[in-house]
C-alpha cells in the first residue's frame, strides 16, 4: 500500500552542514517534503566527513542527505546569493521555507527574505544560546553529562559517542517547521524560529530532572556507571565472555530475575537484614551493589546462549551487548521492514533505514543522496 506522504507539497530549502540541520531536512524529506540542499561550490565542510569509502566518498554525507535535491552556488557572490534567495522565496503553496544552521548572514536573514515573501518561514539552528558557535561536543561539555558518564571509579570526564543533542535538535527543527507550516496554513503568517543547540540540551536536561534536582535538593546527580539511576539495572558477564544489560523496572521484573538466578532465599535474607522492600524501585536502586553481587554468579556459570534462553522466557528487560558489525551480521536489518535496499551512487548497495514511524503499516523511504550540484539546472 502506498499513500501520499504527510508532508507532500512542502518545498524546503536547506542551507546547512554537519548533523542537526541535515537530519531535520532528511526527516522532512522522508515524510514527503521536497528538500533542496544548497552547498557552496565544491561542498560544505562536511562533504568528506568520515566514515568514508576506500575511494574517499563520505558515507556520513550520503546518509544525511538521502532524497534531497542538491544545488551548489557561489555563496560569497551577489549572483549566488540572489539565486538562493529566489529559490527560497519562489511563489506557490508549500514553498517559502528555509532551514539553516548558518544564521547571521544578512543576505538570507528572515527580514531580507520576508521582504520578498511575507509568509516566509525560516528555522535557524544556532550553537550557543547567545548565538556564538557551539557543537554537540562543546555543548555537552558545559552541561554536566560527561561528569557522570563512564565507570564510577574513573576520575575524569567521559564524552558520549552519540551526538545526542545534534539528533534531538534536528528532530526539534523538523517539528518546528511542521508547526510553523500548520500555523501559516491557518493564519497566513510566516515565522522566524531560532533553535540553539545549547537550549535543546538545556531543555531536555531540565525536563528529565538533571537541572531541577540541584535546585530543589541542593545536590547534583552522581555517576552510576552502567547501573540505571533510580531503579535496578546492571550489566553482567557470561561464562563465554558475553555481556548482557538487565533492567528490572517493576516488582515482577525483579521477582523473575531473582527466580531465574535462583537467589530468592538470599535476596529475602538481605531484604530482612537491611530492612528494605525490594518491591520498591528506590530500595532496589539503593542496594544495587549487593543485589548485583547476588545475581552475577548465575550468569558467570552460564553461556550467552543459556542466558538468552532463560531471559527470553522471563519478563526481565534485557539485551546482549553487540557491536555495529554484530548487528549487521545478525540479519536484524533485513528482518526489519524499516530497512530497504538502497543503491547509492559512488558508495554501493546497502540496507538503509527509512522513517522509523510507520503510517498505516508503511515506512516511508527516500531515494539516494544526489551528487553534489546535480540539480543546478532545474
């Protein structure tokens, strides 16, 4: 079944690079928008970003720009700037939308574009709240997460590998465009949206309590290693070197884990000795070290296959740690309808993800990334 995609009819011009802005454009393209990425001649700073093929083609760039048109222009020249302005402000329903992480350029500011098309929508992704430059890794460093990430006995800071704030900011930007379009359809008004990466991170950290906790209790969050804060979750090793992440969010989960590992009597004795109630998440978290020590021996005596079979028959939340290569080799991609084969010129054929949400059972896919400047003459 093929239905019209939700954002069909929207025309978006993207002047961007790196993660957040291109991800927003990709998301909108997957949902049916006609997205044109504009780059300087020769490509922006991310055109050769790793990972790359043996021939130097950027797998990263192709992944973030699937399904988009590609236009290049001399963005330093008057003619090039005029070309981009005309592209953004072209008449017609669904047009007049700019997505960019290159704010501060007077020639494509909201005011300049609104003078040409009053209902224009501009979404500008910034770095820091004050408009100065910032990227995921610098924003994260100033927020607190690296101070509590990593082993509890590690005295330094640990950065996360996933650029989480870039990802969240990109999705917020896509939502902002969809919301601004909805308002324009109802009122005829355009919108100037500013979305700092730092504010994205601060908003999420506030919502999840990381910034509220020190204001209310006077204490900031401490690192817990691989334990899950506020409940019982831990990682364990099996006899053949496998490693599993276990999470017992509910009393049933914890009861099943205790029964699976055969430590019910020991857990009951500890519960009595500590005057604890392990039906409580708080008590399971507070006494996580002793509980982990009780269940670890069972896993140390069993293989990964045996642990998998036992866990699969229980209510415990679990997964075996895998590498990216392990995931690919497992066949998980081919078994997931969100993936379809993509023939990406200059890179090859591979399984690529579509939009993670399915609409009436259908995942939406895009074509491959265009060659840089392929749509200059359209």
